[in-house]
C-alpha cells in the first residue's frame, strides 16, 4: 500500500476538489471522502460555495454543524456567516459590532469594503477543520478534510485569498492568519488539489486553463486529475470495420441497422474521448490521471458512493 497513489493523496489533511460545474466534482469529492473514511481516517466532506446540496444528496440534515453521514465520515456546509462568527469570537471589538448589527449584515458591510473577504473566511474555516488542535471549543480533529470546492474561478479565488490578505494587511492578526493558512496550502505534505473534468474538448481546455492559473496565480500544482463519466472502451479495428461493412449491405433489417449505427456511434464517442485523455496526458506530464466510467446521478447515496470509491481507488 505504500506506493498506492490513493494512499499518498489521502495522507494530506486538506484536499480541494475543483472543476467546472456538471463534470462530477461533488461525486468525486464524496468518493474521495468515503475512501479516506473507509481506510480508517476520521474524515469530513466540506461543501464550499453555498450550493446547499449535501443534505439533498446524502438524505441527512447537513448545515454549518458537523454531521456524521457514515461511520467515520462527517459533512459540513461552509457558511460565511458562521465562519465570521467564529473569527469574531477572537476579536472582541468586531464581536461587539456584530452583536449590534448582526453577523449577516456585518458580512455585507465588510465584504463591500474588503474584496475577497468571503473567500478568506471560508478558506479559514476549511483550514481550521484540518488543524490537529482546533480552535472551536470541544471540536474533535479530523485526519482528512475533503473540500467540494466551488466552480473553477471561485475555487481559484478561495485558494489565493490567504496570500492576498497577508500581503494587503502587512501586519497584525489578519496578516498572521493569512500567512499561516497560505503556508499550509503550499505545504505539499498537508494540502492537495484534485481537478475533475469530462473527456470533452471544452472541459479539457478549461481544466488546462485552470491548471495554468493555479500555477501562475496560486503557485499550486495539481496532484491528481479525474476524468469522469467515460464511455465504454472502443471496438477493436476489425470489429468496427466488420460493422461498417454490414451496414453497407443492401438487405439489412431496420432493427439491425439501428443497432449497428448505435454501436458505431458509441465507438466514435469512445475514440474521441480517448483522444482527449491522450491530449490531457501529454499536457500534464507527470500529473496522475484517474479514469472513471460512472456518471453522476440525480440522487447520491452512501451506498452508491461505496461503489464509486472502489472504482476510484482502482483507477489510481
């Protein structure tokens, strides 16, 4: 197991799962979290981005508290107001102001005056969850925090916020906290970034652009790319040619013709997808790539995640 890529990945305390909407990012994050919990790590799956999908997908109430959704697996929805409330607990003057105007209104005022504040508060909470000595009174530590991050551009803002705040503040508690979080994000033994995409031209192009921006703007590299929802393997060349020859026959029944056309259409799709995977592999160099053939359903339950987690482990 020592050389297993999944073991190396899940040894990190904080794992960000990024990618554009609709590519199976949430499913991949859930599978990674379940895989970590199944290996004995106390794990939490954190949704950042305000989508509020965890309760619907897992069939349990998930909010800003830490809810257990499977043995050893917890879930939380990162809420900016709650993150601010925890932060203000350590800064009494702002705590008094929040008591007067309310935390939600205070966020609006502060965010208007401080671009990137929401991202800083949210990533600060994610960092807190990943600390062996947590700041929340009575809270138990986690071995692994898997983040279902917001869509690509917002995820990048999340990852760059601590450094930006540290540089802007210059000194004081905000600068110190920003520096600590940024150092943790850039520690390759503590934090990993996983990107998810489908084997489609536009999705692969966006992933490669995200990788460039991660390296340039955040000085972070991808640890793993998951190519999700692949079709089945293509036909071998001889079988494909035999089907094309049969399709050209003059006396082919309509039902048989429709079946052959469907097989050839799926074969073309599989070959296009493999070409996109090859393109990705050439561009990424030594970045690990996992290929999954399952697609995201409307309802996600822990039992379905068990199967996907097994497939993901086998793909690594």
